[in-house]
C-alpha cells in the first residue's frame, strides 16, 4: 500500500525563456505559409454555421455536439463543457506565444543550413509553379481554405515521392510540439498538474559560481584539473579528483537553476534544459535526438533508471582488447556509483503503466524485472522530473556528485562555452595545457531572457583537461581544437526507439508516478550477439508523448490528445549494432547528426512493438496504436472472448499486417534519449579516440570521461555505465597527477 501523499500546494519559481534575436528567421511571406500549415495541423473546430472556412474546420452541428459530449466525459474539469469547447476552439492563430516559440526554435535551435532548407521549401510553396508541383494546386497553400490544406497534407503523408512523406512528418512534428508547448487548453482539459501530486520540495546545494568583472582582455584562471561539462561523467570525475586533494574547476555551458524552479513548465524545460531545445534531428530527419544541456547534464533531466552494464556487453568490450570491462575493478566502480546514489528496487511504487507492462509480460511468459532507481533510499513518485526534480530525491549529479566535489574544494563556472583545448609541444607531443572559451553571465534580473551583464573570454590553465561534454558535444570540441583522429564523431550509437500507445477504459493518468520502473528483457538478444529490443514505459508529459501521436487530420488529432488520461505509452528500444556520426554544421558549427536506423536494427524494433501490442492486448487495452505513419490502430471488439488471449483472429491479422508494414522509410521517425560512442575507447589509435585509461590518443594530459567513450551501445540506460567508466578514468587521472604533477 502506498503511503499517503501530502496535499500542500507547491508552486515552483518562474523561469525565463532564452531571448529572441533581433533578426527574424523568416520573411513575412514565409511566416504566412508556415502558420497556414500550423493552423491545419492543429485547427480550431467549429460548427458549420459559424466556422470561418479559411482557418477553422467546419463540422456539422451533430458532429460538433457529439464531440463536445465525448470530450465532456473525458475531462475532470468542473466545467466540462467549457473545457471541451476551449480545446476545440484552440489554434495557433489564437496564441501569440505560438509564433514566438516557433521563432525561438527556428532562430536558436536549428542549424543555419536547416533553416535555409526550410525557407527554400516555404518559398517554393508560395509560388504558383511550386505549389502546382508540391500540392497539385495552382493557388499557393497559404491562400487555400483550411479543408483544402488538410487534404494536401493528408496526400503528402501517402505520396509516392518520399520527399513529400518526409516533409509532412517533419512539419507535423514541429508544429504539433509547438502547440503542445504553448497552449493552455489541453493541460486544463486533461487535469495535467503543474507539479507531481504529493511532491515535497527538496533543499538543493547552495553552489557558488565564479563571477567576473567586465574587461577587454581574457581572464586567466589556474587550476590543477579543468573538467568541461557537469553531467554524469563530469560530476563523478570532479568528486574523485577533488577528494584526492587536487584543485578542480568544473565549467558548464548551461546556467544552474535551483530546485525550487523544478519541475519547469514544459516549454521552459525544453528551452532551458535540453540541447537545441530538445529538437536535434538527423540529417535525413528520421531521428529525433533528446540530449540534456543543463547544470548536471543529462543527469538533471533523465529518469531514475539505474541499470548496470550487462554481462554480454562487458564481454564484447573486453574482447575488443579492453580487459577492464571484465575485471573486478569495473564491477567495483559500478557498485561504488550505485551506492553513492542509493540505487535500489526497494522503494519502487510502480505507476499504472509500469504495472501493465509487468503484469502483461508475466501473463505472456516474458522475462521482466523492476528497474533499480537512484532515489537515495526513498520512494520517488514523480513523472515530471524530466524537467527537473523539485523534490531532490533523484540523485543526479547536482544532488550528489557535484555537492561532494564542492565540499572537497571544487570550483564552478556556469555559462561557459568551451571553444578549444589549449596545447603546447613538448618533445614532439601535444600536451594539453588548458581550455579557452567565452563566459556569458546572467542578465540584470538573474535570468537569461535579457542581455548578459558581462561577456568575457576566459583562458583556463590546467595540468590536466577532462572533457565530459557528452556524446554530442565532446567530439565537436576535439575537432575545434585541431585533433584529427578518424574516429572523432564517428561510431555514434543512439538506441533508436519507437513508441506504442494504448487506450484503456479506466483512468490511467499516465504522468502520475515514476516514469520507468520496469523492463521486459525477453527480446534483448535476438541475434545471439546482444542486439535486440528492450520494452519499457516512457515519460508521459504531453509534449514528450503527444508530439508523436498519429496525425490523420487536425480534428482527429485533438480527439486523440483528449484521451491522454486513459492512455499508456511504452517504447521498444533497440541496442543498435549499426552507427552514425556527429559533426559540426558547416555554417554555424552547431551539432549535426548523420544517422539512419539500419534494416538490421529496424527488425528488432518491430519485434519489440509486436510484443508490446501483445502485452497491452492481454491487459485489456481497447485501442492500440503504434506511432508509425500509416499504421492503423487495433480497436478491440467488445464481444471478444477473454479466453482467447492473443489468439483472437482479428488481433493476429492486425499483428501480421503490422509486421508486413514494418517501419516505412523515410516517414517513420525514431527517438533517441541515449547517445554513445563518438569518442570511443580502443586498444589502439586505429580503433578509437581514447586509450583504455581515457586519455586521448596522441596527446598527453587530455582525457574524455562521458558516454562518448563507450566502445559500442550499452543496451541499457547509459547513466550508470557512464559514471562507472568515469569513476575509473578520474581515479586514474588523480593518481597520475599525484605521481607526475607536471607532464
């Protein structure tokens, strides 16, 4: 039985959004076209008699009243009819915040070359010739009534030309998520709470960050070890080296938000805590990459899942000439980091979705287990801390490792963009001597919405440099610093994910409770070499889940969103065999990604999706919808005998069709929250970027300690593996610094 939850109201402090640049990313004509598409993806829905046909979907009085009645039964709002009407009335046209958020995404989040591509497409759509080619209509799409635009977008989704299918999916994803981030009608309708029910605010560590006065010359700071990045690898490294008695300086690009700002509102969380606002896409736009960019790195925004590296992965890495991974020392590092965070299954209180996953797996005979949580020996009933943990129960770096480092004397700089590693030549070798970068202070109000008070160049002189900027940014820093190892940025693993949603008669309230506390491992080794799919529950805040809900038309999409209280969300996560690459955008240097999920890895994801569908079927789901373009949902017949189990002929036919359809390309979009391998560890310079101690090949004094050093995909949520490897590397750095203070 769960303990009683406190009822006190918690209201986190307000956070600011990044300021918009003065230059508009689009012309007035381009905005007109893009917003016309936005108002088609998420339109206002009105009765025919009062609908403005240019921008509002017109439905018959009967359809409208039926929709209002259906919606009124779904909402917990006291004024259910008003909440239903507000949801149907809502559209981008009614929200100034919508265009502003789109402008923020286009200006601050997209690489310059991607913006140019979007602008080109919008320009083509605004011409008669271009419109005829892309829409079959001479009149540009922005001048068409909304029902014609709706037909055009639906035709793109099934077009023979792959470019059009890809364009429809990319625009729908961008425009749906922008609506989900800025509208107020859906949270009210769903009863989505501002903070987790029962959250008790926690007390965070009171950090002191180095502040600098204005100046024209570079500020010079000296230390023993500079660590670039404050995430899982950087936090563990800072603690170990500071506690060994060495001077440590941790520099972080993001600014720190104290726990009384958490969890942030979804729009603010994406903008303040994620790289590119959570909107990184692969070059072919088939992969959406979610990577933390916060003080504490990914450890501030990830969930509590704390799985240790599995035996078959350790064996694979050891057989690559890295015997550390099959040693007792690696296990000691795994256990040490788990002990510090209080990792355990003892305090888990599975939410509704995780219970469904566990019980459905049991009924089908699938191997499954609880996922240990880094909750410090406490119950952590929170589905919101992907936007920061206000209770401080989740023992991420900001709560555990970085306070330990601070108590041992480590210093911190926030708002620091590391531009290059400094080297000197000694005896023909490159010796790392520090880091050069730019420091940006907060604005006069202590936020980031205004102009910074101070902007200074900083030169940090250090005896050792540890780069812990993460899989996406560490290789870019090495490349900017002039390093030329072939493997830098390559060997990218992403654990590609496809989501499956299900609807139940009962109220699921999927955002309530911890996100991921169970895993089905039955399909994790489909090739006999450790490649397959794990089945897990996923985060169910609206912007994280409904962005990927199927879109057939705007009216139906709103009706789908409205059923979220009755919805579950699960994922099939592949341990990918095949890889991609991270590289800098040629125009502005931002991170770019080459990655296409391979046929080999797709097959494993399909197996996982089929298994998830079976789990939800035996648990009584009334509707099952894989988030795959063009895949029909399975809708259960009310008179299906329960004794048939998954042998129901209608269900089996649907499963077979799902397998045959597979994951069509390029319209299928995958999601990645795990990034690994872009500076992989290898036994020689021909096989990796760093040696078995984490030192960058061909240098002295330069180390990498983050998930980029993984020799291949971890197959589990990478946090604990990252921390354990960083524990080993940083202890080696501390020992080497003691024995050889000067290289």
